[in-house]
C-alpha cells in the first residue's frame, strides 16, 4: 500500500517538473535572457585630490609606542626613587586626575601596586591598606 502511494507521488513529481521544463524551453518566450550588459567607462580627473594627499607613515605607530615606553621607563625610575606606589598615586597633579576615573587604578599601574602590597611590616603599603579596611585597627 505504501509503495503504491510513493510510486504515484514520484510519477506525479516527474510529470510536473517535466511539463515545466518543456513549457519553459519551447512555449514560454517571455523570460528571454538579456545578452551582455554594457557599462560605459568614463575618465575621472583626480588631480585636485592628489594635491591635498598626505602620505601615510607606517612607522608612526612604532615611534609613538617607543616614546610611550621610554616615558614609562623614566616614570618608573622616578617612582622607585620617590617611594611607594600609593604615595605616588596621591601626588598626581590635577591635570592627570581629569584623565583617569575617580579612585581608579590604571591597568599599567596594577602590577606595581600588587608588588608593593607584598611587602609586609609596619608602615608598608599592606599595613596602610589593612588599617584602612579594618574598623578596629587605627
């Protein structure tokens, strides 16, 4: 019974698609394919744009990164000479504070701050933070 229904359905599909193919090829001429589309080429004058052209300096990013690295090395050396990392953060000028978020720590300074917290003892950065966070100790 199932085989009979499947045979009828398959014969129906073959007949339907066969009819559509023959009809499209021999009887229906409304959908003719357009030959090749032609595009007219026009010359464009770009002399005015070339006058204001500035050449890109590919080494500019490298130069900026090198300047930042040298400035950071000089800053790190100055901070080592002056004292702890937390005292340095409080001594920043007002111009520098406007660039950072209030009370935030920049990602570049994070390793130095963590290293300074590893030193324990009276008067160390760890002791200062521990006293500030514990309400009983003052």
